[in-house]
């Protein structure tokens, strides 16, 4: 479970970078796909941290 939060966080940060680069280059399809990735993985990251905490509690 430790790696899941880290991987989701890294993918979210890469999606932020991709979104900014796509907006900067005026790439509409890239912006749409990067925003979709950012929304999905950002949601997964936030909900994983809220549900399990960081570091996650292992029973």
C-alpha cells in the first residue's frame, strides 16, 4: 500500500506537467487528455490518502 499512494501522486504530478505543456503549445487534444488524466488520478490520489492515510495504516 505504500507504493500505491506514491505512484498515484507521481502520475498526478506528471499529469499537471503535461497539462501545462499542452496548454502552452495550444494542443487541444493533448489538453483534454491531460486534464482527464489529472482529474482521474488526482481523485484517486486524494481518496487513497483520505481512506488509508499516509503512511497507510496496516492492520
